[in-house]
């Protein structure tokens, strides 16, 4: 072990790291479990953020296509309430 080479007078360090490396140290096992849970939590949060960003992007594209087709058609046909309906929809989205 590196510890026993650097500090040959201190066998306790060698004993501690040997037990930690073999998984017999309860503090080491607990710390590793907590670290694993933390890393998995971070992965889940990043995955959720990526999914949320993809959904927002899809919603923007869907709304843009709806405005270009349906809303533009309604405005050209002078349908009453087309602009008001668009404004209400945008207000709901922006909340």
C-alpha cells in the first residue's frame, strides 16, 4: 500500500485503507451509498430537465405551426374572435 510506504511507522493508516478498499469499513460503505444516491439523483434531474426542454421546444413548434395555418386562415376569412382567442391562448401559455 502507498500509505505503508510513505508512513511505515503508522500501520493504522494501512489497516484503515485496506479495510476501506475491501468494503469492510461501515463508514466507507455508507459514504459510497450516499454518493451513489446523489449521483443518481443528479442524473434523474438532468434527464428531467432535458425532457422538459424538448417538450418546450415541441410546444413552440406546434404553436407556431398552428398560428401559421389555422389562425392565419381565420384572420384572412375575417372570423370574429380569432385574434382574441390567440391572445387568450398566449396568456394561458405564459402563466
